[in-house]
C-alpha cells in the first residue's frame, strides 16, 4: 500500500510517500480501508517530534473515514463493509489502510460522505468536550469563539447554535467571516481589527462574555480575561508558546481558565461524544465544512495549509 512515512522529525518537507506492507489487525483491532483522511494541527506537532511516545519511522495521522476490511479476535462487532469513522489510529491514517482499536471506531451515517466523516473526530470531539464538559455551557450564555472559521471553530458554532448560546465568532479574512456568519454566528468580528476587543464589550453592553474558546492562548489569553463576565470561563484548546496574564483579571471576575486535551478523554466518554455527533449528523444540525481536498501525495502541502492563518473549513487528504 502507499503511505506517508516520516524518517526524521521536522517540517512538512520530511513527509515521504512510500510503499509499505498492509497492516494486520491484532486482537481487539480492526483493519480499515481508508477513503478520506482528516488533517489536524496535531499531526504537524508529531511530525516535528513533539510527542516523545512516537518513534521513527512512522506514519502520521489520527483521523480518517473508510470501510471495515477485517476484524481481529474480539473485535467482530465491526463487520466487513461497515462505514466507519476512525478516531485514533494505531498505524497512522496518512495511508491507504490503517489499523485501529475497535473502541476507536464509530459508525458513519449513510448520508454523510467519507470526507465529512474524516473531518469529525478531533475538531468535533474537541468542540463538544470544550463546550459541554469543560465549559459546562448553558442555553442563554454568550460564547466567544476565536478562529471560528477553522475546523474546531466551525464545529463549535454548530454545537453552540443547537444548544441555544449567543455566538460571537472571529476570523481574519473576509471569506472566513462570511463562512462564520453562514454557519449561524450571531456576531462576526475581524480579529485583525485593532478595535475588535472594544467591539466585544459593546456587543455585550459591557457585561462581557460567559465563555471563550481559545485556539491560540499565547497570543490571546492575556486579552481574553478582561472580556469575561463574572464567573466566566476560558477553555484553552490551542497554544504555541509562553503567555503572560494579569491574575487580578481572574480575581475580579471570579473567572476560570481551563485547559483541555482530547487525548485525555477515556474511550467510554469519547463514545458518548460520538453518539452526540452521530445524532447531530442525522438531524442535520451538524454539517462538516470541507475547505480543501488533496491527494495523499500532497500531504506536505496539506500540513503547511493547516498551520496557516485564515483557515476555512477542513483539509482532507484522499488516498
């Protein structure tokens, strides 16, 4: 089979398309023929060597959608031909085939395309976990979603809209802001505008926002805290460096900063999240947005694109 291999840690330039043996599922594992691959920022971090548990050489990628080919011992609940979402792979998803634990597979609705399915696990799992587990969002609250035109941001808009929250979304390009508006955000701001923080104060009549989903804490966290209402919560989803805050901003508001990492979620909780995702897909309240589809041979371009500002929807690789 064809697969992307990493023989040395580095940037996207280290990705190589090579021939590899097709993996074989062991006990509790399932072999999946991949139809679409979700590209996430975390993929680039692992390629760069940020995960000490990853040893060279390896195939990157965690998210995919495809069809069950074969199941190992004690995994026969997944029958050949079943359409599935792969939410975590043992052998990597930047390939034509992958092996995953049976517990990391979730059903893909018939009306949902493979590309849409591959866009779900990390972005939609992260958005759901951030909003409803870590932030404990409630109907009537106001949420500020930074970088709302990206994969996690769009998922968060869709969840928040269904849950009855007032949504303020930011994006750095006109096209991104239009997409955020089209997805149902009540207010859309340009985070490159020097005045956008004051605009948030005006939109909330000086009260502040109840929740902030923060995708780039090293840039924004210090500016987030004065935007919070009393009892407000910031959920840190992404960070790329050190940050300085004024803790008094937290004290005055009795506010919280809470981190979250999807990899900390136990399998049983993750299955519950995916049941919610499946329900949303069936009802039509969740609609994955595909920004770009590229062939597997262009994995390096996909990883460059996923780290660029001005994201619009999900980047998908097709083997």
